[in-house]
């Protein structure tokens, strides 16, 4: 169990003054399940803090639900009974802010699901509406400001910010950053690894649909599948880049016909997160030949996540590769030749057609 990791989770489905949602509370609980799973995040329950807008999830369904605060009534009728409010969400960060200047832990997960928006000018911003928001008085939490603050001060070695909410913009509303200490640690900040994942790009919307018989956020469902199933690299590492590529390649399948736009998951490769190590898949010796080449050409091979695994010259001699089991695409650049192939077992041979 990772006693040095921490997590903040918020799921808001019930908005008295905004359109109700169906998936966020379940999405937060699904992410909680992964966080506490020894094969997943393996975070200590005592290090998880969270807020849900409803109490319609039984303790029997989620044995570790004691680390999440559930509010009653489950379906507030007006803003006076709406929870969690924006100020209640912000207080989840207080204990970390009070330890500014000191390292708090290895990794902080921030998972937020509900209604959201972005600043019309600051394209990297993302905010979550509190349950007490209404069209005339928007109560919100600028989650990106908190994540950036913890990065600037190296409060944690790694930050994973995940937001399943819209990032639409309006000239009538901008994001005002929260009141945070005016300090930073530029030297230490350069060592902080991070993974920021947004269900929607700046100015775009997120979607939910029925998955497994219940409403779910499409982005969260795809993210969790990636964390559980994405194949590691040659060193057995499941990185943020690998998770990002899995999401982009599978989100349409999970959406199952629901219109959805690509999520936004910017990756800073020198500071990318390694979520965990997995045993690397058995390798297959692959022998690739090219038909009809009169001069050497560039051969590029991509895995099922569109990650380039090989780039080099091919001509009259075959290219030998060691590949993990899975789907691949081989492409010979100037000739425009492509081959889709799957490897498994101990050996594979194929000829890229003319």
C-alpha cells in the first residue's frame, strides 16, 4: 500500500439551478475503486478525501466509502440544500496548502466530475462548478490553479489532475484564481512529474452515456479501462503517454455511438508520470520484408496506441524486431505502403506488399 500517496475526489450530479447530471457520483466511486485497488492506485484509504452530491450509493456497494462524505438530501430542491458547495470543495485542499514549503507526499490524485467551464482567455484553465452554482452567480473551483500551485512548490513529487467536465467558455464569465500563498520553488518544480487529463478540450463539452447498464462519464470509463488494460512499454512501465494514447484510440468505441470530441491530455515527456510497473508482455521475434523496393526506404512501425516503436531503413534485407504481443502498423514512407499485422507467439514473418 502506498502510504505516501493522497487523493481528492469530487462527484456532483445534483445541481438545483443547472441541468442535472447522472454520471459524476458513480464516476467518482469507480475511480475510488481503482485508487484503493492493490492492483491499481493502491492508495491508503486514510489518505483519500472526497465529496459526493448524493447519498444514494449504499455502503454495501462500496466497502471503503467511509473516506467519502455523502450529503443528504440526495436530490436538493434549492440552492440552500445543495452540496458540495464550492467552498466545501476548496477546503479539501487546505491541509496541503497549510504545509506549503514542505514536501507532503509522492503523488496527489485530483479527480473532479460534474459541470465545468474554462476561462475565455486562459486556454489551460478548467473549473468545476459547485452544486451551489446558478446562471447568475457561478460558484466554482479552479482546479488547474491548485494543481499548478502544488507543482510550482513541489508539494508532491507527482500530480495527477483528472477532470470529467465540460470546458465551454463565455465572455460573461472568467476564472478567478483562488487565494493561494504567493510563493514558489522554481528549482524543485522542475523535478515534479504530472499528468493533466481533461474530458474536453478548451471550449468543448464532455459527454456521458449508459455503460454497463448505468450512466457513466465516457471519459472516466475510458481512462479507467486504460489504467487497467494499457500495455506497458519495454521496461514494463505504464506511463501517462501510454494512457493518453489508449484513451484517444478507444474513446469512440466506449462512446458506442454517442457523439464525443477528443479529450485533452497534454503530455510533457521529460516530466511524464509512470503510473505503475507491470510485467512486460512476452516478446515476439518479428521479421518484416518489403516487396519491390529498388532503393532503401524508411520503415516505421506503430503499436496499437499509435506509438512509434521502430524507425529505420529497409531495402533488400528483412528487418528483425522484438515486439510485444498486439496489433501493429508498418509503413514505408516514400512508397506509401502499409501493413496491419498482429503478433503473438514466438515468431512472426510478413512481407509489406508492393
